[in-house]
């Protein structure tokens, strides 16, 4: 698991770089509406929630992968 704090930017990377993929980020397994890029900026909305990302490859590189979940999100200078 990964420690995540408010204002962190989470990123996922796919290989090969030219693969056609879609991204969907989740907070506590609930879809984060509009979070469909390879990067996700954590804001205060997600304190005490675990973040994950589902990546779906299409075309030549068909697969489904879920990254995460992280540890629950904490405030910027908060110790768990």
C-alpha cells in the first residue's frame, strides 16, 4: 500500500507507450466522476478513502488491470 496525502498527484503508466487504454479512478471503490486520465490529484474530498485506478487496454493490447488501492488519504502534514 502507499501513503497518500491531500495534494498528492497519483499516476499510472502503461507499456507500451502507444497502447490504447482508458483510465477510471475510484475512491473506496466508488467511481470518481470525470477522473479518466493517467494522473489524479487528490483533494480534501478523499480524506479517509482509499484510491485505486482501473486501466483497460483495447485493440492490440486488450487487458484489464486495477492499480491500488492506496492506504487511506490523510491531510498534508498528518501522521496516521
